[in-house]
C-alpha cells in the first residue's frame, strides 16, 4: 500500500500549519509515522489521496454513527445550503433540533446550541459557577472536556490538591479552582466533598470515558456523584459529547438511570457538521443571557447548515433506530478482537459500551488513568500500522475509543478481525 501523494501533501502542510495539522489528534503522535491525507469517504470507508481504501473506525472521532454520506443527511444539508449558509438571526430549525434533544435526553429541559463540544463544556462550567455562586469545578484524570483552560489541567500531589496547568499558556490562576480526582474512586470523591464541598460549584465527567480508551463509570461511582452533588448543592454535569446518541439515543444517562443537572453534547448531535449543545434543568438554564445574567454567545451558534445535519441525523436515529444492529456488529467485533489477541498470547483487555470500544494492550481491566497509563503503547502502535497496511483505520492512539457505524457490514467486521488475527501474532514478543 503506497502513500506517496499523502506524504507530499503532508510535507507541504507542515510548512503552513503547526505540525501540519489543525488538531493534534490527527498527527499520529501516539503511533509514530506521518498522518494519512484523506480525499473522500462513503459509508463505512475512507479513501486517501493515493486511492487506498480503509474500513473506518474513527467516524470523524464519533459523529458518523450513520456512516459517511448518509442520503437523508446529505439531502438536508444540500437543501439548507440552497437557502442560506448563515443568518445571524433565529431560525425555526434551531427550535426543531432543540425539541429533538429535549425529547431524547432525560436531563434536558432547555438547551442552547453552540459550535463545538469544547464550547459546550466551557459554557456548562461557567453556568454551574454562575448558578451556584461558587468557584471550584471537579474533574477526573483521564477525562477530556475540550481545550478549555480551566479543564486542561493535571492532578496535584494528592486527591484533594487543586490542579496544576497541563499546557503552556494555561496559567496557575486558571487551574486554581479546578480539582482533579481519580475516576471511579468513590472514597476519593467523598473525601473531596468532605474537604471542599461548600466551594464546589460543579462536577464534570464523561460517564463513559472515551479519551483514555473506553472506560465506563461504575454504578457505585455514578450513584455517589449524584448523591454527593445533590447533598452539597453542586451541579452535576455529564459530558456526553462522545456518548450522546451513541451508546443509546438518550445517552449514558438513559442507560444507567442517573440524571445529571446539565449535559453537554456534540459530535452526533451535529451530524458531522460543527455543532455542540448544552442543556439541563430549566431553572439552571434560565440563568443564561438574555433570560439571566450568565454570558455566552456565538456568531455561528445554531448555524442553519449544521442544524439541518443534526436534525436529519437525530430523526434517522429516532425513526429507524440502528442500535440493535450496532450492538450486534460491535459485539461481533469485540469477540473477534479478544479471541485473536488471546490466540496470539498478547496481554490485553477489551472494554466496550455499545458501539464504542478499546482493545487495551494491558491485561488488567482499565478503570482509571493510573491503569490506562500502564498500557503498552509501543505494541499498540505496531498493531495500528499493521491494520493500516491491511486497509483498517483505527484511532491513532491507545487512548481513543473506536466507533462502529450502522454502515459497517458483517463482512467489514470479519475483514477487520482477520486483519487483527494476522497482525497480533507478530506482536507477541514486542512487549517491555
């Protein structure tokens, strides 16, 4: 499989953009080598500029649950573009998308549309602070909520130590009011509320993590979160940017029966276009300008092309639910990968929730960042490139979940399993 044109285009890109990319997740930093330049996509497949075809398990990092180029979504986007690219004024479509979200997500009584998942989480934590009049936000190591300064921080020296900046450009003062805890650690959560409860404005988490690999929140952990935030008057925020409409139409909260106060959404809710949303209890959401005093704005928020894609995607998911087929295909893939890794005697564990999963190159179940950090990243990199050379495109990091779409066929799944079965035996002796 040659990628000469891809290499040439990337060399040009490096002269024009930092690292040659517009988002670091695309840079192949976790696997080495150079990123592959794509030209088009169709259904479950990507096609690069050299004409190579790949079975796609990224789905643009989650949004393409219906596959690329779904006819209903394409038609809606084309019709929207014919009317206008943007108005900077209200449209009926904004209300239609808001109604779909409110009807689907248990926690959402009112919603505001924004342009990305990062904007959604940034706005939600500002709203939590404005609503409670408090400063401290709790997040969890290994959870990613976009490139918001106050959330782009690392844990301090103990569970109850406030955070320190995790990137140049993030000031110590920005991280001062963020508390980073261990995921799935009920005792640590209780200790944090015992020490800081009266100062905690809100707690934000991925109820199923997708950014240290697929790591589900345990039932005791999620229950403790709901009980402690209620007891202390803090706002519980579920970041369902990745899981919303993915693991179920109503997100993780509809599966576990635990309702947060606010929910952030993105990816699928925009149908592949730049769109995010945050919503929740009406008494909290009504604190936003112009109804309340908490400020948030966006020139392109509720963009008519993006809302058209979102409406078409959510209606398709609602009216012709793919979730049973997604579960069957995903279970088939998970079983095949597990069997292949076991046959090759490669240390591994696989975590899956619905149509998102991760094959971890570590033998122990991954429940938090401390365990995830022990994975064999070098082995994953060799696995990644082995599958690339066989026409299978996985996320380019051990710490990203892969996604199955409704466009994947049984043949696609079986081809992927066969490719993995060829590659994994070559990795048996490559561990540390």
